[in-house]
C-alpha cells in the first residue's frame, strides 16, 4: 500500500492541506499501459474519479497521463502566474491524483503530467510572440522558434515544467503540441537560423522562394526543440534537491507514415537527432490512424520500421488516438470503429515497444473499454 504524502500547500477556501499522493511507483513497471485524461475532464468538478479508477482497473491500465494545462491556463494555482489558474483555489491535479494513483486492489499506478505548449491567449494579447509563415501570416497557437529558444515563452515553458516536477514529483512529464508547422519564418526566426547554422539566408528554391521542405530547416527546427527540452531536463534535474532526475521527460512527436523511421524533421521531430541530443528523453509517437484515415495495420508496420532502423525501443511510446475526421450528426467528434481501434492497439505493442498509450479518455466509449480490457488483459477481457 502506497503512503500518501501531504505537502505544505493550502487552499484559500478552507485552509485544508492539498494532499498530493506518490505518483511514481518504485520501481516503475517494465511495461506501461496508460490512458490520457483530457484537461476538461481533469478540471470538471463533476468527474467521478472513483468511476474512472474502476475503468482503468477493468482495462488493466497501470498508468495515466493527466493534462495539467498550458503556461497560460493551468489546472492548479501557479504562484508565479496566479492569473493562469483555471479555478483559483483548487488543485485539480491533486484531486485527480488522489482518486487515481492507487487501483481499487491497492496497486500503485504511475501518474504522468501533460504540459501543452500552445499559447493562443498569449498570442491574442501579444501577437509578436507568434510564429510567422513564409507568407507573413501569424500562427494562432504556436510561438516562434526564437521565442522558444531565447524568449519569454520558452523561459516560461521551462519554468512550468520545473513547477510541475517540484510540486507533484510525477513519474514523467509529457510535452505535447511542441512542434513547428508553417510558422518559423519571421525576421526573428531568420536571425536565429543564421546564428544557429552559420547560413547567410534561408535555403531557397530555384524561383527564390524559401525552401520550406529543405532538410536544413528540418534539422534546425529539431535543434530548436532539442534545446528547449535540454533546458527542461536541466530544470527538472535541479528540483527536489536533485531527486527530479528521476522524473521522466517525454515529447509527443508526429509520424511520417511514408518514412516512419525518420520521424518528422519538418515539424522539428527528427527522432534520431532528438534522442541523441536530450538525455533520457522518450518519444511518444502519435499513431493516430483516424487523422486522416489509414489502415490500422500501419501501426505495426510503424513499429517494425523503427525496430528495423535500430532504435532503442525502450525510449519509444506508441500512442493510439481514437479521433476520426469529421463530426457526427449531433455535433460530437467522430471516433474510429472498435475493430479499427483493436487492430491499431495490438499493433502498438509489437516489435519491442513496451509502453503503449491511449488517448483521449473523453472519447472512449463502452466498446473501446472492452477492447482495452481484451488487449491489455483486463477484467472484461478475462470474462
């Protein structure tokens, strides 16, 4: 039975201590089966955590990922930025963790926290921090490369990860939405590109346009993200008198299904470069077969390609998303069929992959939970 540790944090409403239970089993399981729980579910006061715990137990999930929010909108009171709290005076992560860190039969689960790198509110109030496309359009969600590498956005993101590590001591912190798309071509990013690469200008096509698909840009983008991750790793190493070195660091990464072993350098997700640049980093691959629709067997083909390329498979996590394109007649998000989900889920745990994730909790229905139990050896699957 795990011991609950009370930390010295008080809620302004009733001065009751915010109790944060142990979130990292020692040792961690050799195989991880996790479910990601959305920010909206984490911060919903009506979420029945006992029911969620039973669902996880029935599926034999031994870990969970709680979405902690963004630097501009957090699931707890961040003393350095009190205006960011979704609900002042309530530590939603502590509440969720208390309900989930231990299964009904007393086994401790690994609890990971998700930090989202998008900053739409910040950009709305200060557009100068946004990334800029080659055509001069600003991103609505993503910071520029220069802001992440040398600016206030990157500094605050690193501080946020350190705060999560110091406050909660989770099993791992997962960074999501930290990628580049069309928006790294402002004047500030060109200056950063020149500084980091020694080049005199962007690579150009024959007609003089920026060659946005150039491998040089892909390697530079990956180096920018690796730099932010190294700062996060160093910050975590320093928390809790050095005990933060035990906190894992995970990056959500995109998949190039046509060249799966390379990762997605265009997005700043060159797998080999990231893994060689950041100590103990693990990559969580977005194996989302519904966005856009593709054969669920492609997930096993992905793991085979990665193993064939010689990756250390213990540093890779395969995340199966249940999203599908479009919406139902009632306006809800479409999801992949249970049969598709099962093939993808079984494929995720092949070729040496020991860690599999399913996301998001809010879109899992009864049929999906039955699939999870069947594949992961849960109670429903054993009946």
